[in-house]
C-alpha cells in the first residue's frame, strides 16, 4: 500500500496490498460460502414447481410467471442485467398491506407527485444468494438485512412490515429465478429490496401510500482492479454523514449526495472516497464500504480495528460477520474504536500497518492499496498562506490589518488546505 499525503510518511511504506486479497478473502469468504454455522447462512432447496398463477396461503403471495425468459449473461456488469421476475407489495394507510405479487420484471408506474421523487422518502437494502458446491442456494444472514431495513423504514416514516414474511417472499422470488444464481464461488445473485413513499400529493409529510419491491441481478466482482488494491481519496471538505442524521440507515439520499466527491476522487486518479469526519479527520467509511485497519498498535499489540457504530456509520452485515469471526479466532485483538488519519500516517511511517481493507455486501472483502490525502499542492498552499498570515512573507493582502481581513484569510486557508493533491 502507498499513502500520499502531506505528513512525513513516504509513499510506498507498504508495498502491495494485493496480499489482503489472498489473506482475508480466502480466510473469510471460504467461511461465508461453506456449509458453516446456521447463524451465517439461510439454506433452502433449489427445486420448485410453479403454475402460472398460484396463491401462497401462508403469505397470500400471488405469482405470475414470465412467458419470455431473458438470456443469462455469464459476467454482466454490476447492476445492469436483471432477472425475469420481481416482487412488489403495495401499502396504504386506509387498507394496509396488499397481497405480495411476484410478476415479470418491468417498469414501475409512479404518480408525478410521488413523495419519494420530491422528498427522498426512500430506502433500500442489499443481500446475496449463493450457490454451494451441493447445488443448494443460500442467503447470507438475511435477517440482519431485514432488521436493518426495518430500522431504516422507521427513520423514514415508512410503514412497518413483518420481517419474516418479507424474507419468505424474497426466498420464493429467488427460487423462481434460481437459474440466475451462478455456479461460481466468485459470483452470486444480488438481491435489492427497495421501499418508496408513494404519496400522491405535494408536501413534506408521512406518506399515506408506499411501495416495497425487490429486484434481482447476477453479479461478479464489484471492482475491476481489486487485486491491485483500491485507491481512495481523502478530503475532509466532504462529509458523508453526521451525528443525528441518517448515515447509519440505508437511505438513497446518503448515496446520491456522495456523487460529487466520487467524481472529484476520480479526477485525482482514485476509485473511491475515504470519508473523514470532524476536525481530527476521523476515518469512517471507504466509498460504500466499512473499513478495517490491521496493524500493530503503539503498544506493540496486533489489532484489527474498525470505526464504531456511533450514528454516522452503516452497520454492515459483512462488517458484523468479520468482527464475530475474527473474535472467535482469538488470534489478535479485535476492536471497534475511533481511527484518525493522523494515527494512520504515524503507523505507516513506523511500518506498523499490515493491511487495510473495506467490506460490504457488493464487494465482500476489498483490499485498499493507495490513499491520497493532502498532497504536495496542499502542503505548498498551506505553508504559503501561513507564512503570509504570520508575517514571514509580505503580500498585498497583509497591508490592511483588520479583523475582517484576518477572518477572510483564515477561511481561505481552511478551505484550501484540505484540497487533495
């Protein structure tokens, strides 16, 4: 790994983070995909026989099968090709939840005043179905996703739902589109539940109508160059979430507002954003992933550390699984604690960092190989402005020594000093 920044750390203190791909991925993914503990996987038979229209008495599930199956691509781009069917469930304040419907995949019909379009009353989830060596299909810890989705719905003032019944409907959907689940350990079927407020009038209010739907798509690797290690751009001028907000819920707005920073990261030659928080530049998330730091602490203890769930970090299912597995191993200290860029810079300079990686449903485990943080241009600008402000260098802006001018210079300095190089 290399870290580019304005500290005294030298780029290349850790050479290649591809090792994390073989070390952590082999160690953790093999456990996830094995026949392992029931706490990790929910299994079901892959054989199912269905007529063109069937009502499931347990959940009143109505099923309408597609008459024109799609061609299944071996390795489609992430999130581009969807399966033959989808699940939809409508809700209204007057009538409650309607019968769940599995039907051919198709477009939604939304009112132009739909509250999710105007006010962002929307949330989603992400989980996966895997095909094992025994040809059984398995969902990875799906109840954790159902619980997180329920918490997000409460925060968005969307109606409560029965988590077990929703999961049963999803299970049936996956069974119907079972042929889309790849026969591969490196690929899976991605499951995307989405929950929308569909109130048909303007005004910021609790919606009287809602739609919960689920779509599926076959996926492979999320990042094309993950074996080389992901590159991150860290700039504290952008904040993904704040305490008291919605950063710990899977709201669509959390992701839409990250796009500007994402494209700026790409302008700096990086693939994703390393999200920082606060004046001490706390490390929070990497792109859409939770982040882990495997290092030797200042006290000489081997530790796997990740930021705590304090309201600004999404409680990832893969994150929780990693913490549980590694604590069970008992081979090193596993900690949830605050981590700052200053600590990471010092650890890199002292050669104490072993690995840094991200985790999430889409990528599972992704090595991080390069971080750009306060580059050479930032250092030059910061030094020049400080020299002007303290009188080491003369400049036309220093000719008038008023409180107003001093304040203006300070704001300019703060703004420019956090721009990544």
